[in-house]
């Protein structure tokens, strides 16, 4: 999934300082179908082999695009399932891009993708394609995706993206099982040369369980290494649901890190705060990893849901955060993963359990006393 927390190579990027999260999301993820030929171990959507008869039809989909054009998010991500399981997927991309909307596409690496003309994908207006690599070798990636040949198809799709000039993002889900491959992943990125490498920190939702959450200490070490890559690697670096990478970067790079605010996304973006997710049936949530029904675009304008739903409002309030996230001096640029807090504790405003940092003003004994009292 194309996502946020972006730290691209230096130079030429606009600044989004002062972006008003309360007005509009920066990223809208639209799951146009839940159908997919893969059966990935971590699948948020718990994808199904065939299309849901209740998913938005063509007219409803185009009407949604018209509404999103009114809301004017800087980026619309067409995802799934596998979006190409809808025959009109590229028609919907074209409908949006012809009207000025920037569109990204997040397909699955299946035979269907390789049967699709990449030139037509580009002509439809796809500005970036994201592909997943969750194992650094053929054996580990195919085991993760549970379909043999997925690694080879991904490599072929990478080649075709480069050949046709489609900007490429590679997403890597970090779990307890594959975190040992981090160095191999990094070497692979130097070979594949994506425009962006995004590390996604697992959220226990869908098929992903708590037992696969990596240790926070291991993630901290990886983030410290990633911080050294920023501005030096020939590809951009970002995290998904790993907002505390921003804190690590600032701690390691100081003033230089703060100068990196000229990014592709504004600082402080997270679930419900600059991010909105729309399901295949029109249900709106703060993100795809926080499947809380906040309304449906069939009977409410997505702008109204984003701006006025109480959950979205609370998620945009840094002072509403609980635990150590609520008193952290980095909460305005980080704020933690609200989806992970929800997945682990059932509270979207709780502490992000994957961050080891202890804020200077945090006194856990006082929090414990409040709970006991």
C-alpha cells in the first residue's frame, strides 16, 4: 500500500508545513474491491477470491470520485484486495486523473498484473505503482504470500515499471518472522532501485496476529540504520504505521532532520489525521488498519465524515492521545500508530506499543495509580 511518513532523496520536494489536517486528508486509500488471487499471511482485508456483489458499482464509484475531487486530497491510492480484479480499474483511474486527481495504484503481483499492458497503466494516469516484497528471497517471499511464483512475478513487474517509466514504490512488511532479513532487503533495494522503499510495521488486524509483532527494541535498531540511509540511498525512505521513525531521525540528525520537512507529505500524518480509508462497499474508516465504521459514502459525503465524525476529530488532536504518546515531546511530528494501539489495546488513542522511547515528562507510576484509583 502506498503510504505516508515519507523521507525521499533531498531536493525538489514541496513543503507542506502548516497543512490543515482538519480540512482534508492528504491521502485517501480506496479499496475498490476485496477480491484477490493471493492469500497473504498478514492481509488486512482478509481478501477473498471473488468480487463482493455489494461493492460499489461503476456509477457509485464515479460519483465517489466526483466527491473526492471536491475534497481535493493530494493523492488517491487505488488499492484492494487486488484492484485489477475489477475490469474497470483503469477506467476509474483515468476518470480521476483526467480531472486532475493524482492517483497511485497498488496491485497484487499475479498473472493478471503481468497480462496487463503497463503502457496502458501509465496512460490511464497512474503516477506511482506500489509492489510488495515481504521476503528477500524467492522462498521466503512466496511463503509469506502463500502462492508460488509471486517473487518472480514481482521482479518482472519491477522490470516493466522501469521499462515504461512508472514511478515505483516497494513495500516491505516487517514481522517477527522476517525482521532477520532486514539487511538482505536493504541490499535488494539497491539492486531494484525503486523511487521509494516503505517499511510497514505490522498491525494486528485481518489475518495478522499479535504473535507476529516485532520487538520494539529490534525496530528501534532498524530505524536507527534507516535514519543513516536518508539522503544517502538512491531511493526514498519511509515507514507505514511506523511514525516513530520521525522521532529517531530527529534524534540522530537534529536540525538536518527538521530541514527534511520538505517532503511529499506533511509531518504528523497518521490514521485519521491526514489519512482516510474507503472500503469496497463505501464504509469510511480512519485507515485500512483501523476498521471502525465511521459512515458510508452511499449516504454521506466523505468530506463530512472526515471533518465531522468524532473519531476523526479525536485522532487529529495530539492532546487527546493517552499514555506516553500523550506527553511525548515528539507527538506533533509522530503521534504513534493509532491503528496499532487499537489493534493491541482496543483503544485508538492509547500508547503505540512498538515504540521504546520514554518521554521526559512520562511517569508510568502516576498512570498506574490513576488506573488503580
